[in-house]
C-alpha cells in the first residue's frame, strides 16, 4: 500500500473575512437594538467564521461574549475561548480586554489587572477602553481596602487619561453615534405615537408606531407600544398578537411575558394551557417565583389538576411561608384533593398569620366546615365558627353555618337564636329567613315559621326551597293541602328537577283525594329519584300501592 498525502481544504481569506464582517454587523445591531434574533444571527456568523478560518482570533472572544449572554457557556468557558484567541494572536488588545473583563466577572481581579495592562500596551493611542476598565478594577481594590499606596494615583491617572483618550477611540465613537441616532429615531416615533394617544387619535398613534417599526426595526419597542395601545382600545386579540411578536423579537424581556400571561389569564380564561406555559417560562427568570407559583396553582385548580395545584401552592408557601394567602390557597387545594388533615394545618397557619379580620373570618368558616362536614368534630367546628364571628361579626354566612351546626346536633333553640342573630345583621338576606323558618318548624312554631318562609319568598320569589318548605308547613302543619299546592307547583316551576317538591305535591293531591294526579306525581318522583337519589324508592312504591288499595 502506498502512502497518500491528503490535501487540506482552504477557505479563501476574503470569504472568511466576509463572514466575520456579517457577524460584526449582526453583533453591532444586537448591541443597539437588543433583539434576540440579531444575537442568534451574530452567533451563527461567528461560528461560521471560525469554521471557515480557525485562525480568526477575533471570532473567538466575540463569540464567547455572546454565548455568555445567551447562557450557553459559563464565564470559565468564555475565558477558554479568550485563551484560544490569545494563543492565535498574543498581542491582540481586544483579546486581552475581553479576557480581563471575563476575569472580573470570575472574581480574578489581579489577573484582570494584568490583562488590562497588556491591552493598554498593545493599543497605543486607542487604549481608552482598557484604561477605563483598569481604573474600575483599581477603584474596587481601593473601595474594598485591598489597594496599595500608589493605587489611588494609578486610578486617577488611568481614569482621567482613559476619559480624555476616548475622543480618539474611533470604534467607540462610531458605536456611540449609532446608538444616539437609533435612540433619537426611536424616541421621535414613540413621542409622536404617545402624543396621538393622549389626543385619543388611536389610528394615528398606531400608524406612528408602525412607521417607527419600519424605520428602526426596533420591534421589541414598537410591538410593545402597539400591544399597549390595542389593550387600551379593548382589542384583546390584536394586543396579544403584538405582544407575541415582541416576545419573539426578545424572549429575554420578562415584562412582555408578564403582559402575555396576565392578559391571556384575564381575557382568555378557556386557554388555560397557554397561560400556564407563559407562567412556566417566567419561572426561568428566577424572579418573584412565589407569585408565579401562586398563579399557577389557581390555573391548575381551574383545570381540575389537583396534584399540580397542590405542588404549585406548596412551592409558593415554601418560598414565602409567612404569606397567609399562599397557606390558604394550599389548604383549599388540599381540600380539593381530599387531604383534609393537611388542609386543616394550612388553614390554621393562615388564621394565625391573620392579615385582615374579614378575610381571616372567611378562612375560619372554611376550617369550621371541614371539622363539621368531614371530621364531624362539632366542638372544633363550633370553636372555628365562633372565632370567625369574633373576627367579623357581620359575616352572615358563618352565622348561618353555625346555626346549621346546631341543627345537626338537634339543638334547635341555639339554632333559632343564631339564625335570628344573622337576621339582625342582614335583614334583607332571604336565606336567613328560610333557615329560621325551618328551625321554627322543627319546634312546632307554625305561625312564626310561616312568617319566616313568606319573608324569604318576598325577598327572593325564585328561591324554590322556601316555596317547597312553606308548602310543607301548610300541608303537614296546618293540614291544608289545597293551600300547599301553589307552593309546591311554584317550586317545580322554578326547578323542574326538584324531586322532593314533586313528592310533596303528590302527597298533597293524595291528601285531597285526587289519586290520579297523586299517582302521576309519585311516578315522576320515582323517575327523578333514580338520578337524584334523595328519597327511598321503597317508600315511593308503597305510597303508590296505598293509593289503590
């Protein structure tokens, strides 16, 4: 076998230089406009430039700076890239400058100082930037009391000389002028659009922002303005589209992502998954994590995703355990997941933190309901309800629940007193009269019961339970089935699936002697009861059988 010599493939220098120039242009554009698309383009061109010509020192340290911004390499990785650049071109002042900058980020101040000195020696009259960087390092040494006696003099010298020599730093002046021109152009169109907005000339404002976008290509600025304008005009779909475009231009803009999340959550309640995606993206920024988890918890509850809801609220509470609202929401999520012991623990914690008496009273109500309905610990339930009433004596709902608790324990007198206390707090609450009427009926106070039910119906004629219960008082209390018919019929009109009302109507017709209608309504009762399971089917069948005995 004969040896073969492989011929290396060379890329013409003009081609690699052209790629590098495109990379510089995209890099410069990114620095001015701060748009993610320009950052991606610059990275791609720098990578292509290195592939085309691996000896291009400049491409390594510039690529390192962009990859660090992108979060794709660490500071140590950036320093490795600079090391390669210096190996290729030991006297490149920018390579030394970037190396020093990265060493500062890495806390290597002594090494950075040496690199800035090297950059100054290599730059000649264009050494303004390394001088200013060096002065900053010296200032930090002096501030942290690590400097030597002559460091103050050196700081003053390099700061003043750097400030003076900046006038001869052509790249810096050129970039400054571009920044200035771009900023002025953006400012002009933004100011024009905002002026039109103040004058309520919204179409003209939109036109100004569109023109600014066309002239400056500063999408992250003008799409945001157009999104805000569309939101002000209540054009939610357009607002979301503009903010989505702004987000595409610059995914690192947290404020845009917050707008997308909150607008979608507020105006697109059915699009829960997208809102969750926005909040999950916000988590990557590492800011206000507890607030984001709190919002995610509510979104998962809307999705009936109990496990993720518990997890989100728990993370929020772990980050900020002294927030009563996080503890309350976590407790509520545990209730939904039927983990009642955990729910009790966090409701108690929320009550202990007590940010507001009225709010805490509501939490006491929720805790009491668990003790009463789930744990059947009536003593603990009563204590929780009473604590809530002390915190907010005007909380009628908690008074009604306490009355219900007494009814469950068959302590009718206490129930009546509690319901009457609720009436004194809110005399226009139809439910308080209905519950009072039921308690009075249990004590055989017929007249008082009728008065309460009539008052409940007067306040809310569409409350079918009061209609049905008033009919029961006339039927079973006064023995007046004819008077009871209208109330049972009205209850059925209000709720055609009210099984108990059909049953009572059948009983009334049976009492009157109309067996045909009684049988008809017993049959309807039986049909509905297969779904509602409120009554004993055996009892209904027996009543039908008794009609024709």
